[in-house]
């Protein structure tokens, strides 16, 4: 279904193409009609949001970048330690 509504968009190329190719921001009609908001400000805001997203994903990826076998080993060690503690102290 096609509606007869025109939307303003801002398309940003990704700062890190490993995460996403481009981001598409739909601009509210109120912000484009109101005084004081320029196209450059909209573009800077969209670029800032995209860069913040990439930074947050990179930070999260570094913390959780262990391979699956390491997570399995850590889980097994935790279960073994819990079993040993319950066998010795209860």
C-alpha cells in the first residue's frame, strides 16, 4: 500500500562498515518547519547518533568476545565449583 505522504530523511554512511552500511533517519515534520533547526544541525545530530551506536557496539564486542569453548569451560567450572561447595559444606 502506498500512501501519499512525503517524508524527509537523513542517510548517514557508517563510520564502521562491519556493523552497518548506512543509517536512515526519518525527520519529524515539526523539526523541519520550526525555526532554528538547519540541515547541517540535523546532519551533525544523525552522525553523532551513528558514531555513538558504533562505539557502544565496539565496547560491548570487546567485553564479550570470548569464543564459545571458553564460555562452555567457564560455565562448567562454575557448576563444578557450586557442586563442590555444596558437597563440602552442606
